[in-house]
C-alpha cells in the first residue's frame, strides 16, 4: 500500500550560498518536518501516536509534469535518497539534510500498513524551492503550493531522526 500514500514533489534548483569551494556538485539544504494532527483527540479515544516517517526519492521522470503519481513499480526499483530511520511514535519527526540539486518525491508513511492519520508536512529550504502534492491513488485529492523557502501542505493521510547528508559542503 506504500505506493498509494500521498506524494509531494519538491524541486531544488538554487544551491546554497556556502557551496563555493566544494569539490562536489552544488547542494541544497532543506529541513523536512512531518507532524501528526489531532492526536490529542485520538488519545482521549484510546489511540496513541502513530509510528511515522518519510522517504525522499530523487526523480527524473517528473521534470515537466505536476500530476504524475509514482506507482508500485517505481518503488520496487528505486531506493530512497534519504529517509527517517527508524519510524518513531512522536508527534513530529524532522530532519535537516543536504541534497544535490534536482527533483524529489517526499512520501510520508506509517510503520504499520493501513494506519491512516491527518498530518502536516513542512519543508523549509535555504533558497527558493517549489512543491506540489501529487494526486493520491487512495482518494484522488490534490493540493499544491510553491514558496520562497518554505512550504506547508496540510492534508489527510497516513503519514526524526538523522538523515545522512548526501553532499559534503
């Protein structure tokens, strides 16, 4: 069911200012936060926090498209460029990471399949980043936003720890 989770595309075009002198390709620093919503209400009903996390996949096939949803075959063939590990039952998981310029899918998920919950996904970037919520195969909903450095996409779905830096600066 992982491939039916919501997918958020983010495009990182502008490298950080402090990448000068690096032997590696220019990179972009982002902070990704995934927060569970309405868990206090759920707690009163006897439900605890869900174990949540997210994965980032570098994608090339979405260069000009805003409405493509990666399917089961994509996730069978591709490893995440970064992810939260392990899944944790906290209200929010967040990580700061440095990634090469490019396009990425952020896929929030719960540790247990079929566990759904409301969440808020926030992405902060040092430079301008553009984001888009891909239609969920589960409910067909879609929202999009673009920003000058930050994006907040509240939506209903299932949804840190250290994520390794993929670039050295």
